[in-house]
C-alpha cells in the first residue's frame, strides 16, 4: 500500500451507529440489546435493521444479495457515521466479489468488527484504502471486560490512545519493529490466501487470534502462512487469545504455550519480535486496533505506539 490510508471521522454525541449482519444470524437478542444499551448510554443513536431477528438462512443472516444490499444501503446513508457488526460466524467471504469499493471510498466511515469480519475489514482496507477497526461487536460488547468497553467507546469518540502500554502480555521474543497493523482471525486470513482480497503482508505487525480450534489446527494454519511465504514478510507478530477448547485451566495454558512455541519456531529464521497474550480475541479482552495504521512495537516497554503521520485525516 503506497498511498496512506484514510482515517475515518470519529463520532459526536447524537451521531448514528448502524448495526449490520454481514455474516451469521442473530443468536442472542438479549446480548445484542445489552450492547445497544451501552452505545445508547454513551450518547449515540443506534440504527438496527427491523427484520434482523427474523432473518436467518441456515448459518447466514439472510441470502448474499440481502446482506450485501444492507451493507451498501447503510454505507450510502449520509446520516450513518459508523457501521458496527452484530456478530461474526461466517458469510463475509461470500460478499467480497460484489463490494462497491468506490461507494466505500467516497464515504469513509468507521467500520468495526472481528472474527469473520476480518475478511471484510481486510477487503475494505485494501479496496477502499480505508483504516478499519478490529474490535468488539454489538452482540458481544456486554460480555467484554471493562477495559474493552471503555476502549471501544473511546475509539468511537476519537480518543483512541496513540500509545498503549500492554499489561499481562508475554514477550516471547524481544525486539523493536515498525510496520502497518494488519491481521485478525487466523482461520479467515488463511481462507483469503491467493484471493484478490488477501491484502499485503509486507512490513506489517501481524495481529492473530482464533477460537474453538484445536492446537493442531492452529499449528496447521500457522504453518500454511509460513510455507506460503507470508510470515517471512511481516516484521512483528502479536498473538491474542486462541480461546482453548475445554474449561480446564491447565489444559488451556498448555494449549496456549504450544501455540506460542510453534509461532516462535516458524519465525526463528526471521528473528522478529513475537508477543503473546494480547487483549485480542473472543475471550472478553478485545481492545480495538486500527488496521492500516503504522505502529511501533517496543518489547522493552511493552508498548505499541501508533504513528498519526501514516494516515490521511478526514476533515
């Protein structure tokens, strides 16, 4: 990406946040209602598709054409300042060939989600040259920890900290690195390989998380990224939560450490800094990250510093 990406305008009290469902159907209306309450109590108007509770086509929130039309309609609505996904699941991949990137480019808006939304975030970031945001969605905001809720509201209001000192992380391999923040859900990123929406891996600080996958599957996905040459292009690796299978703490710790060790093995030749335990993923600790913004990771201080000169600011 040679042209600096556009950083969308943030919100003011009274602005409209549109919720949309580009992937799986609504499963927990109670949790969505709680998430809407959080956004409304922060002073925002929340626009919810009226047919969302009834919209279900197996594992999708409606057919492809209706989900795509919803996204384009909300993006074209000048009263909408931000689009926040209801939930992930699966389905964004099916929309990518039909996205109207010119519409999105002409109306830069704040786009927030994670998990399956990784496909949409990456495609919009590349196709519309827009900074997109990996973070909690409306349907899981109520189950997120306090830091995540506060950081999400700070993002919406334009108070995202430009330097974040991370606590509770493990510096698996030290060092400093500078690159564009990229990544998200590991499985989804692997599914984007060799497609037109794969995005650029070169000189990136790669964020990775996943959920419900056995360690051997995580191993296989990481190995695929290495064998395909993608991990050799990045300059830093930041591992979030991998939401281990089962409830046993000892088993979860063993799974996490096995994933960390495999990541170290695969990046040994490159010698890049690798951190584990970032507040990123499905386990309730999911701070927002602006994808496309350049940042510096400093293992001596456990800081990630965003570089405002790396983006174009909208007026």
